[in-house]
C-alpha cells in the first residue's frame, strides 16, 4: 500500500502533476468514468481526472432523489463553469422504490448502497466503453473498512462486476494517500470554488439519513424544505455540521385556531473536529427562534421545531 501523505508533507502542485501523469499513463487513449456526488472527494477526483483526460473522462451525477434542493443542478453548473461536462442520470424512482416499506436505518443504508452500485452505476459502467473507474477513496475510508466501521471497500463487488468476467476493468484511486484536509488542499489547487472544497459533511444516504422511519417522496420534500431553512440560517457560522431531521411521530399543534396533529422537525448543529466526538453549538436564542418561525411558515405540515442539546457520545451526529 502507498504511504500516507500528511497535509504538512503535501506539495499540492507536485501531487497533482504526479497523479495526472499516473492517470494518463494508465488510461492511455482509453476512456474512464466516474460518479460525482458534489462531495469534496468526488469533486476533487473529477477535477484531477478531467485535467488528465479531458473529454475522455465521463462524469455522471446520479440523481437519487435524496439530494438537497437544486443540488444536482447546482453541482453540474459549478462544474460546467470549470469546463467539466457532467451528465445527470435520473434514478429517483429506482431509489424510492428500493426504500419502500423500510424503517430500519441499516436496511435503508443497504438499499441505497445496493441501488447505487449494483443497479444504477453498475449498469452505467457496464454499458459504457470505459474500462477505467476513477474513485475518490481516501485513506480514512480504507482505515474504516479495515476497522469494520464501513461496508466492505471492494468496488468491483459493490458494482456486481465479476473481475474475471470483466477482465480489463481497472479502478484508479488517486486520493488514497490523503486525509480530508489534504483532499481539500488539492481540490483548492485544482480550482474548485470554496463552496466545494470546504463543504460541510453530508452523508452518502443523503436526506434518507434525515428521515426517521420510512422514506417517501412527501417526507423528502418536507425535510428538503426544512434543510434549506437550516442551511441558510447556520451557514457561515463556523459550525462543523448542521441539519434538519424529520421525525416519524406526530404531535398536536394549533393552526388558525384549529387543532393540527402535525409533524416535527429537529434541528442539530455541531461543533466538532473530526466527527468522532461533537458538542451542540451554543446558538443564540434569536437564531433558533427565527429558524423555527421560518420552518413553520415555509414547510407545510410542521407544528413543532426542536433543537438537540445532546453531545456525541452518546448521541451520533445523524439521527438515523
Ligand atoms: P455519526 O452519525 O455516525 O456521523 O455520528 C459521523 C459523520 O459521518 C457522517 N455519516 C455518514 N456518511 N454515510 C456517509 O457517507 C453514512 O451512512 C453516514 N452516516 C453518518 C455524518 O454526516 C457525520 O459527518
């Protein structure tokens, strides 16, 4: 395995040049493919691959329907501004169907992973001419796989591709020697705008991780609207991560003089260095009040807004 490159030891320009050369010599005059989510790792790998291969890198953004408001369009437009063409593949219904009836957090995660790799991306890769997959795996992903925290990090198996049968496929992981801070530095040096290289963490299962209980199109719309309010209110305050969570149980409220058995949103805002431990941010009460007002006014069906004041541990950052 290649050696770790710490942020201190990282010479971003030299790293970029070496990785670009390595990608070029591996792919030759072939075609490579990658999936972009808009997260720091996949964005950085897209820029590296594009620098190495230009149009011979095919980048797809899989619209799983679990993303935030206008997320796909905004990522595609940022990359278009950087001269990188990104293709949106609409797979909303496949993801929603796979989540139908599931309430257990791990079953929901498993359904999303399987739909992504085995069905949607697997199909795109098999149908493409590409024989090279560019992946934004970082050193922390490898550590977590070895420690059993993450699912098996075996992309071929995840894609449902038998390496024997698919002889000739090759995975390229240019970021495996880096941690997140190094990736951010490389992303910045590659010209990613700050909103991309400094993004707050967002989980792979996306808004499905912010809905307690079954994920439906209606609940996604509700949590998406609440997320918009929370991200607008809490962005730029230096918090590590912040989110809106839609609860499964209802509470009685009053709207226009009438009792309304409505839904609840929980807001979380975290101070943390590395997500391993975290404490709730001591937000000014006026900020909390304003968020509650905006959510009640802008998100249909919500009658209760709460702020979580528990630390991790025993809480986790996400609720699902
Ligand atoms: P927890 O909730 O475990 O989260 O305290 C720690 C960090 O990891 C993110 N997270 C996930 N990321 N897939 C991901 O890609 C997941 O299933 C997942 N669950 C949690 C979370 O947002 C936080 O930054």
